[in-house]
């Protein structure tokens, strides 16, 4: 059985930077800003109760042992569990609780008309619908066409078959540089391979699986668009957070001794995350 080298501790102080204010003149012909569409992956905060005080206490309890886990994280508040009820959350109080943990709600989704109206009054716009994958194309039907030739009175049967053109495969994204705290990489539509350390505070996201051939100390989110077959692999599993298809596990639940700092994988089994040693022959 091949063995991976032990994890080496890493850490380096960020390079000092200085800035000197300079006066700048802007040409009247130059635009002062522009607007561009971008695609961002956002964490959804699903509310199962509307009581803002209870939610605040639950947030305090959840992050008591792991403060800073979602620092400066943009969130979408998901009201779908409350949609069929009449309770309307106090969004002002909820936003204050989130701000105490440096979590920033930027939109809301899934609520009833009254709940969405209250969210808009608190400054939360409705979230746009997520991109959906195209439905699989049905198999083409075979059509028989009779062609009659007058000369020999011969009947030919011609089968017309449509051959679907396969969609272009999304190439695997490969990152060969260390990812420092605050950096985020997203492999849209495919897998992600990282050949260097993912430091604490860094984040790697993929619609497919994630392979880290180095220490994984930050956050790893596989199956970001719901792929339950996605997995997370690392030769040195020390994650801050791991998630597959929306199910996540944080450092609040310590890893077993035969997993932490060793080759391991994360997969989804039903609605439960399984973290297990990675046997390499």
C-alpha cells in the first residue's frame, strides 16, 4: 500500500503593502462605472421557524465553538419551509443577529407573498431563480418512409434516425498554486483538482467532485448544484467545512483519529455525510 507523506504545517504572514494617496483626474468621456453580469455561488440559510429571537440564540449556540466560520459570507435567506404558514419573520432583527456573526443576507427566496413583501421592506430583494440543467432529450422516434419506384415496382423502407449531438464536455479545472485565506475558486459544471494547499479560510467549490492532492484546511463544497454523486478527496483531510449537495459538516464535529490529517474522502449516503479513510493500493 502506497503511503502519502505526512502533512506539513504551513503558514506565512501576508506581505506588507502600502498605499500612497494620489490625485487622479477622470476624463469626462470615461465611464465612472459599468455593470456586468456574473455568476456567484451563494449559501442558503433555510429558516424552519419565524421567531427571530430563537434564531439568534440558535446562531449563537451553533457558532460558539467556531466563530468566524462564515465571516463576510453572503447569504440567501430561504423561506420555503415557512411558505405555507402565516408567520412572518422580523427581518430587521434577523439581519442584526446575522451581522453579529459577520454574515450578510443579500436576497430572499421561497416565501409567501406576505413574507416576501416584508423582506422587501427590510431591503432584501427576491433572489433570481437558479440555473437549471436542460431536461434530457427524449430518444428520437423511428419513422418509416415508403418510396415507390415506378420502373421495377420495388418498395424501399428508409429509416430516418436523428443522432443527438452530445454536449461539449466541461474540462476539469486545475489549480496548482496555494489558496490563501479569503481566496475562492469555483469549477462551474465540472470537477476541480487542486495540487497545493487549501489554507484555512480559503474556499473551493465545484459542481462535480473536488480532488485536493495536498492539505485541505479550508472549506470544500462539492456538488454545488445538487449532484449527490459528487465527492471530496484529499491526501491530508483537515477541513474547516465540507459539503456535498447542500449537506455540510463543520469542525464542530471532530474527525476520527484515522481520518484527520490523512488521505480520506467525503461522500453522501442518503442525507448523511460520510467521511472515511481513503485506501490507496
